[in-house]
């Protein structure tokens, strides 16, 4: 959740209300609503929510939690505030309050795909894979949801963690069709195909990721090395491994290559 997101949501809501008000007959102004009609407490809560989001993104979890508590005190019906509170408590390792926060966020807004996505990922990290998959599916079923690729990515990763490689491949293929330039999707799809023994197909996707300099990292190079090693292309695997050592000499992946631990 990015700082300022709540402000954008409020602006969009006000925009729709104002559009409806434009159809009011001339002279009838009793239903006209402007930004100044927003309660002071709601505006102050939004400021606190933005601050909490910024602190959370910066890794300042205790400060973020203090800000989100103040936002909720000002606006106890803010679904977004409880959603963020869930993320913060999850990061702090307080699972009971994290789950309580996500559930309360959905009670306040049962159609929040963002909350469903975050709750689904939380459930995945708790290894509650079936519940996570159902929550991701609910998020993807929401009309006009713009975050489908990231939710499919999370769902595919979760399915792979659960050992459902065929399902993970299908989910990640759908995500890739929507965002073929997303390196996280390409990497995870390649990894699933590698684990399924589909080395030629895995090679295609990881090569596309590594072809873009600012996308490639030690993990993407190491996956490419392992694909070639498993395919029996020792020379190509060694060439990629040398690039890995040159570009990321202190990485665990470079150390694994030095020790030829291709099954890591």
C-alpha cells in the first residue's frame, strides 16, 4: 500500500458524488457535496493513514503502528486503515492481531480486493494454503480489479510452495499473459517450469528476465545456471556462472556455484 493511496481513493469517491450532483435540477442544491463536507476527523485520519503507509514502506514499523492506531481512533470505519494495520502486525510477527485486522477490514468493506490480496499472502506465509488460494480467488473475482497480475503472482507462488506445480504454472501463465515484462512473474514461472523438468520452456522465460540489465540479479542468474546444468549444457552453465561470480561476487548464489551445488 503506497503513501497517498487513501487520498486518491477519497478523491475518486468525491468525484463520483460530484458527477451525480451535476444531474441535480438547477436551483436544488440540498444534495450538492464538496470536499469541505468531509468531516475534519476523516481528513485527519487520512493524513495519519498516509504517514503510517510511508513509515511502513520505510521499515519503521513501530512508528507506522502508532500512526495507524491514531488513524483508526479518528475513523474507526476505515477499511484501508485496518488493512494496513494487518500488514504492520504481520511484519511485527503478531499473527493474532494481524488476522484480526484483515478480518475487520473485510467486515468494513467486503469487496476490498486489496485486503483480500494481503490477507491471502498472510495466510500463505502461515502455510494455510487452501485458505490463501480461496482468498486470492475472491480478490480476482472482484469486478474491475486492477491488481490481477500481482494477485496471480502471489497465488502462483503460494501454489508452488504447496507443491501444486501444475496449478502454479497455469496461474503464473495467466499473470504473464497480462504482464509479460514483469520480471518477478517471469522468474517465478521459469522456476516452476524448472522444478517440473520443463527446461527448454524455463530457459525461455529466464533468458528474457536476464536480458534486461536492471532486472537481472544473483537469483535470476543462478536459476539460469541450474537450468543449463540440468539440461546437460555444462559449458553454457559455466559461462553463466562466471557472469554470476563477476557481477555478484559476494552473493550466496555465487558461493553455491563455486561449490557446484546446483540442487540448492
